[in-house]
């Protein structure tokens, strides 16, 4: 190859490299963040605590008293402890007990302000039996105003509105609940919906235990 040809090839290679470098940088539109969307509002992460809070007597921000007491506890202690995701209810001893209503086992309150488009809230309840024993000592759930009036199976809440949750316990017949010192822990699921959203994602699962035996139990 002649020296002239060599110089021409080198010049062509240099021009090709310069043209490549002169091209604008390519931009990728790929997005790797996860976004949960619902019809009323789009948020990076959503959860029931953005709409609703659950309270026990010790965590009630208004200092409200009169919450249900753990049955047969001595000294008497409130049945509910914790707040929202950590709230649980230990109702105490109910050996061979007919249907008994427990008023204000816990309370719930809509946050204020609520997310845009999420008012009013509707709160519904569902029950699941103890996964180990298969027994269900909680036979009913109702929501009422803080004075006990207006009881119903669902709660409709504007921003800041508060309701109490009432439970019915039954540990009869004896063939089902023999009173042999067994703790049955049911699950109370409280689900939040609002106009335009009717899924089950916005839910709190609250453990509710009943001692079928002597004394208050654990």
C-alpha cells in the first residue's frame, strides 16, 4: 500500500470518529420508580394510614376514656393497645358466655385533611376465625357515634370524623367452646373505600383475642 493511500485511510477514519462524537447524546425514557395509581389520586406510595387512624385509650389524641376493659383483668386494663398498624385487642376471659356486646373496643378517625377526591370515606368490617383453632368468638361488628348512637354495619366519615367500633362476643355452645383455657385470636379487617375507589388494598388487620377459660387470660 502506498503512503498516499495510507494517509487517505487514516483521514477517513478520523472523520468517522469525529462525526460519531458530534452526534447528540441519546436519552432513555425508561422509568424505574414504582407508582401506585388510583382513580382519585396518584401517589408514590399509598396505605390506609393516609386516610384513617385507629386508636386505643392510651393512644387517643383527644385523651378520650371509656374504652372497653379487658374482662376479668385485675387491675382493670383497657382491652385495646397500640395505634393503627400496631393496634390489637385482648378482650379477656369469656368462658361459656352468651352473646355479649363490647362497646368502644377501639375507635377510628378519618385524617384531616383527606387526600384530594377521597371524601367521604366508607369503612367496612370483615371477620376471620382463629387460623389455628378454627373458632370464631366474634360474631358481629358495628360502628357507632361516640355516644353509642347511630349504630350500623358501616361508617361514613368526612375529614376528622370519629367513630367507635363495637364487637359482639359469644363462646357458646360448650361443645364448640369447652372453656379449657384456649386463646382464640380472630382477625378484624377494617377496609377503607371512597368515591371512585372500591378495592381492598386500604385495610387494617386487627388481631382480636378472646380467652375461653378461667380468669382474664393472656
